[in-house]
C-alpha cells in the first residue's frame, strides 16, 4: 500500500462543484446533476438488465440478443444470443453512416524532421514532427487488408495473435484486424523483455506475432524485432513453434544488407514484412459475425503469485461497458470538435479501452503519440512535448497518469505556460491514487482552474471505469475517485463481507456482475476463482463478491478513497508489477540465493522497487566478486533483461539472510519498514543487513 497516499488523502476535504456545460461549449452534460446521477445509478443496480438492455442498443448488432444476462456466479454471460463485431462498431458503421471522411486516428511520431524555417502553426519547435491522419474510411481499408494478411497466414476465428509494437497506427490496425476476422489479440507492451514475451506467447498458445523492427523512444530505438527473435528462440527450446512473424518497418535501424527478405524461413518460423504483405492484400474483408461472449482479447497483468495472468475479455459486454464509460466519464459528443488524447500505451488496458475501443465507438478522433514527453529533451532532462501536442492539435480531452503529472509538476509551471492549451475541456487521471498536491497542480496549471478532473479508478480486469466523477454531475475532491460508475454495485467491506461505515478502511468489492468484467484468466480457472471471487462473500446474501485487491474507504459523502493494493503487487509509475516476477528474475542470476522485493513510497513513481538479496558465497569466491556496487548494477541490468526496464529495482540491498516467520514466510512488512526507513542508505552502501535480531524479535507478528 502506498502509505503517503493514505496520509495525504485523510486530510483532504476540498470540494470542487461541477461547472455549467455551457462554459465548455457543450449543449449539456450527459449526466447533468448529482440527483440525475443518483437516480440513474439506483436504477442501474436495482434493475441492471433493464439498464444494460438500453445501453446495448447503442451498439450495432448482426443479430439482436435474446436475454441480457445469465449469471451463474462467478460466470456471467451478457447479451446472450446476440452477434456483432467489434471492428464494425468502431469503424465500419461510421463509414456506413456517412462519416467515412472524418478523422479516426491522428498520430504523431516521436522524431522531429529536419529544421524548417517555418514551424508548424502554433508549435514552439523549429522542426516538424511526422503526423498521419487516418479517416474512418482509410482505417477500414487498412484494417481489412491486414485482416486478409492474417487470414493468409492461417489465422482463424478463435486464434490468439500476439502484437508487440510501438505506438504507431499499425498497432491499432493490427488489433482491429484481429477483431474483424474474429481472432483475439494479445498485446504485449513494447517495454517488456524477450522472456516476458515468450511467457505470454506460450501461455496464449500463440502461433503468429505482429511486431515492428523498432520504435522510437526518447530519441533511441527500442529493438522490438530483436526481442521477438530472442523470444522465438527461447520458445523453440521449449517446444513452442511460432509459425509467422509480421514485421512493420518503422525505424529501419537494421541496414538493408542485413534485413531478411519477405517470406524468409528460420527454423519453423516464416518472417514477413508488413509493408510487402499489405501491398498484396485485398481490401475486401467482411467483419466476422461474433457471438456476444466470444473472446475479444487477452491482456496479461501481474499477479501476486506465479506468472502473469491472461485476463480474458469478451465482445459485447466489453464493448457495451467501454462505450458507456467513455461517453459518460469524458462527456463525449460527436460532431462537436472533440479530440481525445490518452497518453497511455495501447499495451496497457487504458490504451485498449480509451485510446482505441471506447473512443472510436463514440466516433471521436483519438490521438496517438509514439514517444516520450521529454523528447526533444530540454535542459535538465525536462520536456514540453505533451503541451506542444495539445496546443498544435487542439486536444480537448487529455487523459494521463499521476506519475506523469508529478513529473510535469517537477519540471515546472513555465513549460506548460509556453503553450496555448485553451482547447482543453476535460482532464483525466488513471492508474494509481493521485496525491492532492498533484491533483491541484493539474487543476490549476493544466486545467486553468476550470476543466473538470476525472480520477478514474479501474483495473485490467474491470474493462473500464468502475469509480469516477461524471464531470457535469459529481463534485470532485482531490485524491478521490468519488462515486461508482453506473451499473457498478461497489462497497467497502470487511473480511466477513459486512459493509463498513464511513471512513473505515476495508476491501473494495463489487457485488453484482457488470458487462465489462473479465470472463476468466486464460487457461486457469482456479486462479480466476481464487484471485477474484474466493475471498469475500456478501454477508447479506452469501454470494461471492468480486474483490479488486485494493484497500479503500468511503467518506461520509459516500466517496471512495482508494488506498492501494493489499496483495503482493506494486504499482511503479502506474504499472503493476508482481513482487514475485522481480524476485524470480533476481534468483535466476547465479550470484543470487534468495530475493525479496518490496515497494517503497516514491515521490514521482508512487512506489519504487527495493530488492533485498542474499548472495551465494561460493559463486562470489569462484568468480572473484564482491557484494559491491558493480554487482548491484549487474543485478539491476539482469532484471531489465529478464522482465523489462520497467521492473528495474531502484535499490538493491544485500542481506545475510531474509527475515522470515517461523512458518517460513518472508516478513515483507518489516522489509518495507526497513526500506522506507528514515536512516537513508546511500546508493553505494555495501554493508550487509543483518536481520537475525529483528527477525527473532518479530517472528510471531505476521
Ligand atoms: C490497479 C489496477 C486502470 C487502468 C490502468 C491500470 C490502481 C488504477 C486508480 C485510481 C487509485 C488506481 C488500483 C488497481 N488504480 N486507477 N484512479 N486511483 N488507484 O490497470 O494495471 O490493472 O491496475 O491500479 O490499485 O487495482 P491495472
């Protein structure tokens, strides 16, 4: 749990009322008052079938559904008997309805072109970025072609396709192409390392991977193709064959003489170039008719134990939930000049739901940016690229993470002040609790004290927002995600499932099914049940509740204050990491005997990773090594290589032994206290920590 967040939220009681829709040029807010929200919410949880039947009418169906919900806890079937297609709902129907020429995706690459004498209008940069605009018609054409490419590689309805790409339009095209032909996508964030790729590919029994030669990030090239090659070799050693890899040429960093030729075979894998395949592909590709409950995608997320979990989302429920949450949370209105920018990578659920599906379904153009906020890099490593993008494109909705906001805050108020951000109307935050200081900064400096801030609480598993202010209806309090989304029956309960009174800390649960909920953990029924449904039963009904693994409280206004995870996962810069994933990476290094990883409060990242490590004396002796800074650096690099740079420990601390309870459980609470302790341990300390005394003293505590 992030302790600093709890402390600051406890003192926070400022309230910001909603402002009139007219101030933002909106005819009205979709939900216009607190009373309206309350009555809608009451109806949505008292008569969910009636409520969701209406919502589902906003989707285009090939065949209407027969019933709204079949619920055999914990298995939900939504919109039973209906058939539809996700790509049709995001793209084709807009073309059909005469909106084919409107922008769907507005993309900006990271690199800046050669210096020009005339900068782009409104830009403070002397060099122009690469910008591409894809209309719905163009998107439909590209997606159809790529659908045919996938089919030609043998991809069929129900198959899983792994996508490991930078933030380029082709990533969205690849996902929508999967949806179009009825394959499920499994997107892996481009920051993950080869072993993380192979783990996910193997778990999803994937035979086709779509990637790029590389992506641009902070002026560097991320070598995606090389990572895929390494993953494929690793998979081959484990008997898993990847049949086809499609590579988009983006960075061109591999010299032409060393590039493979389209159709090149290596082992049992055939390599293809995206561009060559697309040039040959036909534009006629019908949208597959999918059942409501057919799988739309898998998205892997970290758990407290074992390997990452493949969170399974199905078609109709996910679409219905995401189109509604996007529309209401951000007050989306087509034809009103809105431009939505969610800065999350599509490799996370935020990108799935609010870069792609939720935004396109509502026929709002979505902006994608390939790179880092500090490219070009200004003095002191700062950057103002985001503000430049907002100003140049006239972004109306900006959605980002608290960790980014804290970084911008540190970079200073003068950077945003250089740009005209008067186009902004609604600001969003997501991924971890936002500290009130950062909220207020966002409100004042970016929102000019006028844009509503929606602090959206949700998870990969929930598909979309489950707690958030609705901007025209719910007064906001800095640090609170306020009230439950329509259709979400949320409560704070104790271990016995009894609802707790105001300001009592407890477990965040959802007591009724909702359409966007996960339908399973891919290939692991047991984990699905034990992780989410096995812990809490509603004391009133005896029914299992969905438990989010977050601790939270509700204040006397019924507002939720999320305190953070109570399982062994850590939120680092808004990214979820299992302590176990980092520990396994550490112990796979021959120098390491044992490792324990804990989160330590960090002012920018929310939490940072501290790893306590015991070493193998024999290895040290035989390799003539010392427990010194160079070994620490080596271990940090090893974790980056095994999991990805996002998992790098900030601190490695060598210990004689790890403190354990009599039953052998590592005393994480003690380690957290030590790691965040007042006595500041300098980076290069090489003293071994001796936990034997404390461990004996506190052996019975946990
Ligand atoms: C965990 C889920 C939500 C999409 C991106 C992350 C934390 C998320 C908030 C928020 C407080 C938040 C929770 C949750 N979290 N949003 N607004 N306030 N905490 O998805 O990687 O599945 O992480 O993120 O701890 O359980 P995820």
